[in-house]
C-alpha cells in the first residue's frame, strides 16, 4: 500500500473465533521468524554437553509456563490454565525428548537442529490427519519447540511484551495458547493472525479469556505495521486496517452496543428456555475440556449436550489409561449445577492418534475407518473408554452417545459391548449408575433413513449437523473451493432433520441437535418449528439463544417452518428466513448490519 489514502478502510476477511470488537494500535509479533542454527558436533564429547543444554532448556521452558499459570490463577474467573498444561505435558513427554536426544547422538548435530527434526517428524504425522481439529494440534508442538529454541539461544523469555499496553492488538502469523494467556496478563485488547481456525487451542483460550480474535487472515502480517490503527471484529471475522474517521465512529458504536448486549443477554443465562406459549427446550453446552464447565454454567446450560472425548488422546505417545479416562468423566458428570452430561465415545480415525501398521493410509478418511467403526474393530481400546464412562456414571446423570452410526448392526454391537462392560464391573462390585441413557448421533444419511429402526434401540437421538450436512450435500467442509455449498438451510437438510425429529417423537424418544447449527441465532425459529427437544452449543451462544426462544412462540415457529418447507432452493430459504428474523428480532441482529 502506497500513501495514507490507500491505507484507509483496508478490510481483510478471516474467521471470527472469539466475539467482540477491539479498537487500538497494532503490534506486529514475529516470534516465528527466528532462524534455527545448524552445526555438526566435531567431538563425541560434545554430545553429552548438547543433551544437557537441551534438558536445561526444557526445564527453563517448563518453569516459564508454570509462571504464566501462576499469574493467570490470580485473575478471577479465567479458565485457560488447562491448555498451558498441554504444553507442559509435551515438554515432559518422554518420546518427544527421546526423539530429539537420538538425533543429537546418531547424527551428531546441535540441539536446535535435532529439535527442528523432531518437530518436522511430528508435523508429517499430523499432516496425514483428515480431522481439522486434530490436524491443528501440531501447532502445540511447534509452539513448545519455539519456546525451547528461545531458551537454547538464551533469548528474552517474555513472549508478549508488557509495554504493548491496554490499547495493543497483537498481529502475528500464529500464536500459542500460552501467548494468548499472556495477552490476558498484559491486558492486550485482541489479536489477528494469518493462520488458525475455530478449533485451534488458541481460539479456545481467546474465548475463555474473552479476547476478540480473528484468525485465518492469510496476509495480515504483510499488510499491517506496528502502530497502525486497527479494528478487530471477532463477531464478523473482519479486520479493518487504518480505518477512516467514519469507519472508526461506526465501530465505536458497534463496540459499545456489543458490550451492552453482552451484559443484557447474560441476564437470560439463568432463565429457562421456554417459549411464550410454554414450549420448553433443553439447553446443553458443547465442550472439549473439563475446564470449560465453569463457562458452561455461567452462560446458562442445563447440562453437557456434547463432550467430545477426542482431546484425551491428543499429544500422547501412549494411549490414555482407564484411570485417565475415568478422571475426566467423573469430573464432568459430578459437576455441581449440571443436570446431565452426554459423553460421546471417541470420534477418531485409526491414523489420528496412534500408529497402527495394520491400518493403511486412506484415500478418504472422512468416510473411512473412524468413530464407531474403529471402536468396533479395536474392541479392547473401546472397552477402556466404556469402563471409565460406566464407572463415572455412579457420580452423576450420564448419557453415552455413539458417533457415526450408519446402520442397526453397529448400534446393536456397541450396545452389547457396553452392557457387557457394565455387567463385568458390577460382578466385581464396582458401582455403576442405574440410569445411563444410550443415544445415537444422527450424522449419516443412512441413519436418517433407518431412524425408525434405530429409535427402537436407543433412549435419544442427537443430530450432528456438521457431518450430516457434509455427507448429505457431498461437500468437503475443509475444501475452501466448495464451502459456499455448505448450507444448513438447504431444503434437503431441513427435510432430513424433520424426518429424524418426527420419527423420534413418534417412537417416544427426545431428539437433540449438537452441531454448529444449534447455536446460530438466525436458525432459532426454524429449529423451534422442527420441535427439537434439546439444543447444544458453544456456551457463549447460550444467553442470546435463550432470549430468542423466550421471545418466540411454538405456533409462529411452526408457521414459519411450514412456509420454509415450500421453497425449493437454499437461497430462497435463506433470504426468507433472514428477512423474517431481522423483522422479528431487530435488536438481536443489529451488529451484523
């Protein structure tokens, strides 16, 4: 950009991962620009010295992370500490250390280069993973590597400078969760990065500490210079560089109203989600970590509608033990203030958390050996998790949910194994809950078509819209060239959902929805019209969704759905629903104008 005129109102679109608006000065953070030195060790006697350098750097890195944790623990109401623990766990991981030490010994290279090779080795493994969330976990290993490199080089350990101040907005290629936590300590206003996605740990920390954030901007570090005026709109996923006075006034207005709305909507958190004509919807929170439960409670969830257990397997060279599983599940189901907890058995593919030579690399892992299919193949692995869930059920109301069910045989076999596990535990005198409910995730079109038969086998359905939409419309969600076709309001998708709800109710079982669609305010009246019994979502979305449910009636929602189902295209439905919802709830959508 040449000249001030060209700088004005330069808008970049990315992915909003933490809502809110930050207005301040840019600080370009270039931690990843560090060069990795390389040299051969001339004498074998230098090998032991190099290994000692590595171990000292690991200890210093752990010390620094624990200092960050201690500082954060002094900030009341903040819960990002668990992700710092992930980095400490990597530092203490024996295989991570062994790989690096072996490179030093066998190749006779310096610790920095050996560390770089270890990180590259992990990256190659993670790049084969199809799941976006799991693929993003390589960033945690890279962040830890950067911290060790800084300590090997004896560099200043302060990642985010304290003098950035309360008007500072961090601009970076990427950030570690530890960096994000450090931002809270230093009172940084927000951040924007070239890389990242909604499921990254950094995004989770940003939401936990309520820092407005936009990621996936691709070119933000090339466009922005330190001290540029900048606006980060984490709600809309936009960054404005050097805004004009008019744009600045507009965003100051939006910021003021966002903060007012946030406080306003929080009033609805403790209230039941009941329509004006007394139709009640259960509200659940989606979580990946036990430490997210305080946020779930603050924002008004009745229970945990989806606990994604995949995280327990992340960053582990060895598979988690039954006791590790049990500790996580017990803490979830026994949390005070939650009426129930729905634990989904792990939804992973064979190449996503351990290396098994029997499992060949798959051309299309999304439709390959994953989720319940892998569980039924690796029964011993499955039983470890099932035993832990059964044991935890003695401490609170527990629901177990099987993902990616495509037919009756899978469901019956999963149930059989779980019942077998429960009986084995009872024979040994181990306490098991008497009222564990079993459910099936409906996320495969064949499950929709088999809903009548599946409903006879379970206590509830939960519709996973993220995958259901992907499979029904034949769209790869992570392929940016076809994401424009990913449309929750597609008439085919709505018909699939309606069929599942109708079958569930006819068979006397409740139907939940736990995909991203459940927490989208624009869809609330459509979902009410479908008469879904439970909506489970990101905790931050709950207060606004509750307010909109309480401001609607089941009668008008049914009428809206009836009109919607007469349209033949997604574009027609979206245009109609958007117009009606903006007219019906003008205050709720004003910040999107």
